[in-house]
């Protein structure tokens, strides 16, 4: 066998592997679960290399015929970066819902001063950090990581690597879906908001009929205790709705990448 005859085929496979690696690595780098101190760039690159090799073996599409250092290859790399970035953003949107509900609940019950610096989300409260951890556990329990990997690997058939543009409906669909940050956070925190509103109304009535009643001394402590009690009593409801939001996010990513031409 002439080894030199295999060089063009190996070179074509290497170009395909480079584009696969670009899309997968950008998705993993953008995904919020991988933006942690213990997950280094070496781990992300190693995982991306393995997944890209697996995707290359399962790829049944057309090969590309471009030079490594050409404008055509540069455009294809940019498209892969955009697709990987959009995929990571879709996964991050649902986690922003958990951040939003944590910030809303912390502000209402008086925990907004108990803040911490998170490298992924910036300044958040301890209650928000708790909700983010719960959201991460829900994502893992639903095998969301496996679903996301399967979707990004299968997306190479619906959004092929030789495509030099991103479908115009992709960003529009992502922007429309981003409204779930507001609607989902309000839906998950509406119980806390209503209970605390009724408590504030009751305290106002008590202050009206008993002016000597110290609103700041009792009201702030009661607000904190009652808020934490409501969070504890409605935690199972929070898990159910959080699972629905997480499932909808994964389904949206699946529809966007695998059914949009």
C-alpha cells in the first residue's frame, strides 16, 4: 500500500476533526457547569478531544475540501464557534432562572446582605448559591449532560460543518426563549412573594392599631423566619417546577439544533 496516497484522506479527516473540536470545546467552555475552579482548561480540552473523535467516527456527512490556512476554513471555524456558543447559552439560560429566583427570594426575606463572590455569576447571595446547586443536581439527575453531548454530536448532521452561515432563525428563537428567565423566576418565587406580601400587610395593620409596636425590631426578624419557613415548605414544589424548566430547556436545545435547517 502506498502510504503517500493516504495523506489526502488523513488531511481531510484532520480538517473535519478540527471543526468538530471547535464546536464542542466552545460549547463546554461556555456551559456554566464547566466554569468552576476545579475544572481546568486541560480537562475541557481533553474531554473535547475525546468527544470530537467520537463524533468523527459517527459522522456520515460530506467531507470538506478546504485549505487549512484559507478564508473558507476561517469562515467555517467562525460558524462552529457560533454554534457552540449558542448551545452553551441555551444551557445557561435555565440556570439563570435559578439565579433570578434566588436573588428575588433573598431580597424579599432580607438575605441580600449575605452575599458571596462566585466566578460564574458574580455577586450572589448564599440562598442563590443554594438554588444554583439544586439546579445543577436536577440537571445531572435528568442526565442532562448526556443529553447535551448527544445533541451536540448529532447536530453535525443537521448543521453540517461545510455550512458557512448560521440559520437566521437560531438567534431569534434563542432570544424568544430567554424570556423564561423572567417567567420562570416569577413562577418559582410567587409563593414566597405572596406570603411575604400578606405578612407585610398584617404588620401594617398591627402598626396602625398599636403604634407602640416596633415594626423594624419584629418585622425584619419575622420576615426572615417566615421566608425561610416558606422556602422549606415549598421546596418539593420548587423541585417539580425546576425539573420541568430543565426538561423544557433540553428539549428546546434538541429542537433547535436537530430540526432547524
